[in-house]
């Protein structure tokens, strides 16, 4: 059984405990989820990553890192003209802000070739992507990706989408809302965050978020809520999980990415929606107690 995670991985600069020094790593929203999934799922699951990088040393470091972590790299393309992107994380009271250098990232071309997408998705049990994945693509690449996912879904692949709204990556708010809606309409599972949905879609409460994505065509919706009660609904049942232990974050980086991994790993192991939500929340709580996106101590 195989999971294909699709998106952009970048060089990450994070603050260290020593002033003036920064830690270098490899991360990115869909890569973070793939990294946690690889540790949570058994050996009968293969976790692959689909992206595009350059041919330089930092790009090679990303490929080597994936391989060393047990994540398949056969679908990481090489670009002769572009390189891997870079971002830096700044923290204040546990909340993060980012500075990005990604305008010429090779990952923007990851969906240029429909044949490459079809080959990567062929036989995948699960395809996972995010709003960042579609945001970085040019219009034709975005159309190519959604078409390939639609074909894969028709062939039996479960499509999972985290809207992960990042307005700065889109031309304007209307284009963002349309792009996110188009992607969610073809997904079996949508994993939005209520604070984003409230800010950019005007949802009054998590139930409104559930209803909107279901109306678009999503099969199941689970609304993350910053540690608060989690509302879910769709083909697998509906309800509210409101007894989730809170956590004061040291670093909220990858809170949602790790939740998604914990939820998916439990779901793919046969857990119902409520149990999978508890698993996702439990992992996310552990991750945000530490600095950085990939926290081995959480596992």
C-alpha cells in the first residue's frame, strides 16, 4: 500500500537556543506530514514524495534526507534551471512567522508534465496535497494536477486535501478561494483549519466550514480548531469532539501537518473519525512542545 504526498519541500532555517545561530533543515507542509506518516505507519505502507528540485547541493541534500528517512524519492524530478526554495522561521511566544525565498523554486514546475503525474499516482492508495501545493503552481500546472488527481480518484485512490490557506502565494483573494474550492471539490477528505477558513471564507463557525466543503463535493471534512473543539461531518459520520486537552506551544510549526498525519495513520489503520481525531490531536500536542517542524521526540 502506498501514500503519495505532493508538494514543495524547502531548506528551513530555524532559530536555535543560542542567539545568532540558526539550524538548517528540510521541511514543507506536505513533506512534514509524509515524515510523520512514515513513522506512524507500518512497513506494509510505502510513503513517497512527489516534488521537483534542482541539481545543486541543497537540492541533493533534500533528496538524500528523504531517502535517509525512508520516504521514496522516485517521483522527485530534477530541474536544470531552478533550485530548491528557502524559508526562515521567527518565533514570538510560541507563534511563528515566516520569510520565504521561493519565487524561482523548482517545485513550481512539479505538475508541468501530466504523464509524470499519472505515473506517480498510478496504484497509490492515498494521494495527499495542500493549498500550498496548488498555490505555487501556474494555472496550467494547477489544472494538470487536479485532472490527474481526478483520474486517480476514479481509479480508487483516496484523495486527501489540507486547504492550508496562504494568501501571499495567490494573485488575489478571489483566485485563492476559487483554487481552494476547486481542489476540495475533488477530495475524499478535507482537513481545513477554522481560523483560516473564518478569515478568508467568512465562515461563522466550524459547522459552516463543514457544510461549505461538503456542498462543494468533499466526502468527509474534519475542521482543526487551534486546540479547541473539532467539528467533523460527511459520509463517515458527523459530530463534535470537545474534550481535547489544551497545550501551550513552544513552537506551533507543523501543528496542522502533524495532526493530519496522526489522523490519517489512525484512519488508515481502521479507526473511526472520532478516534482518528484524538490521535491527530495527541500527536500535534507533542510536536508543538518542541522547536521545528520534524520532532522525533513526539514519536
